[in-house]
């Protein structure tokens, strides 16, 4: 079964922190959240709530860091694959070249990128509602077979959300 990861661009460090807080309030486990950022634009959530940091480089050579579970998938590619850039790692993860380039452009503009791992349809609804309500940009749901990190069955358990509005995508559309 494929996994769904929703990528979204925050407008600033503060906006990224606000998104993380609101996603947590909506029932998204902290372990399902990751943030990608330039070291100078590291959100507080990347220091306080999200586990670990991995450093990669943009295609321009600028350093970029990843905090949260996504750092495992992006930071530990196959040995000998020769992929040290974020763009190459995102392609291995399932993003198209165009999607990866859009996220890289956001990062170069000092806009942090959030990655939210989604395990069930009600969680997808909550994630999209938070991202849309708080005006996140470049929202990209990506179906992937890549392992984000070791799964913990407790991460996907959360209270059922209200009925899904018709304008939000279904998890089945990304499988």
C-alpha cells in the first residue's frame, strides 16, 4: 500500500510554526510532521518538536536541513546512489521534477516546506483544511511507496473528523 505525503510551503518561519501547531491541534501526530528549510530560516518547531536534523543541498549547492521523520528517508538513500541533493532525493521519494523544482524555489526564497505523512482519509481532510485555512502555498499530495520512517501503528489513531467536504481530495485518488 502506498503512503500519502502532503507537501506545502509556508510563507515564513512563523507561518511554518503556526501550521505545525494547528496541524497538531487538528489531531496530526508530531511524528507525522517534517519541515524542510534553509538553516537561516529554521522554524522553532524544527528545534523543539521535530526529531533530529539531516543536512542536504539544493541543486544550487546551498545547504538545506530536514527536521522530523522525513529526514530519515531523504538523508539515508541507497548506498552508492550518488544523490546528495534535495531535488534528487525528492525524486526518489516520488515527486516529479517540476514539483521538486517548485519546492526548491520556495526554499531558495526562505519559505520553509512542510511534509505531512497521512495514514487515513479523515486525517487527509483535516490536513487540507488546516493548510487551506492558513493560506499555505504549493500544496502537493504525493503518493509514495518510500518508507518515511519506521511506522508506529499508534500514529494513525485519532478521533474521527467531521464529514469530508466535497472540494477536498479523497485518499483513494492518490493510491
